[in-house]
C-alpha cells in the first residue's frame, strides 16, 4: 500500500468549473483494478457566516452562525468531493435508481453537495413558501425555476460535466453544489472525512479534491492492480 500526503490548493482560470471532458468515457471490464482511499482534512480555523433570514422565518429559522466548511473530529472534512479526470474507460456507472433530486427543505438545499452523471435532475420544493431555484454553470444559467407550491417537483437536465452552483433568488443565503462528472470514479466524504474510489484500472491519473469554500486542488496519483493507494489530503485556504 502506497501512502501519500498532499496539501495546498490550485486555482485555475475556471475556478470551481470543470472543463468539458477531453475524452469520451467508455464502460469496459476492469481486470485487476486497484483503489484510491484516504481522508480529507482541514487544520486551520473554521470560518463562519451569519445567516439572517429576513422573510419566511417560520420556515427558514432564526439568525444563526454557520460554518463555511464542515470540520469534525480529527479535522475531518465532510462533503468534500474527490474525483478522477480524463478517464478513458473503466467500471460501469452505479445501478440506475431514481432520478437525482435537489430539494428545498427548510430554506436549505438537500443535499447541499452531490455528484451526478450528466442527465436528469428533479428539483423539489418541500416548503410551504416560494423558492426560486437557480443553477449556474460558471456564470451561465443552467436552470431558473420558480417553485411557489409545497411538494412541487420540476424535472430539468444538466447535459454536460461541470460544477453547478445552486442559489435561491428568494432566499439569498441558500447555496448548494452539484458536480456533474463524466466518469463514475468519484466519492463524497462523510463526517469522518474518508473517501474510497474502487475498481480503478491500473495507471496514472489526475485526482481533484474540492470543497466549495476552499476551492479545488489537483494531484497526480498512480494505481497498481490489486492494491490500494492511500492519500491524505489537506485542504488549505490561500
């Protein structure tokens, strides 16, 4: 088992926006695949933002401080996304289930962070108040939906890979992130900060770890057949 440690971050001109893929992903049998596993940590002080609901307070709640990065025990980062880019071929996508969902619930996006393949997304309003859910690829609108009714559901399409920022035009503090990826080699960290990407064809890759407040970091990673490559990833704000 190879163990490597990375820290810092790399900001590109397209910060928080993944470029269209250079390769078209092809599903193929993986023989003797390896894995990439590890933990994402943040060791600096945790910044917060003041949330002051100015409308719909019976649903949206009272003023509060919320962290810009969720850090738990041992500085573990929750809801960081880790993925490989420019993968030509490999394992199949997860078994198809229900369409991915983005819910407006108590004036929060649920889930706040998710990873999906290009394709359909259902946008839902679980609140008895108007939400205007607005998604952006970079500065360009991906969808802009008025949802005035409780339990309303509107299907949309996210047709290409990229980072989609989600805002609510009716409640300006609401923010969410959807990472649309071109291959199934990705993971989202839980409260323990751990991630695991399995059935990776042996070879050399570029891995990206991203958290909305910190921004993305890039690093090379090599995968050997039948072995686990372990990465300790430390996020740092410049």
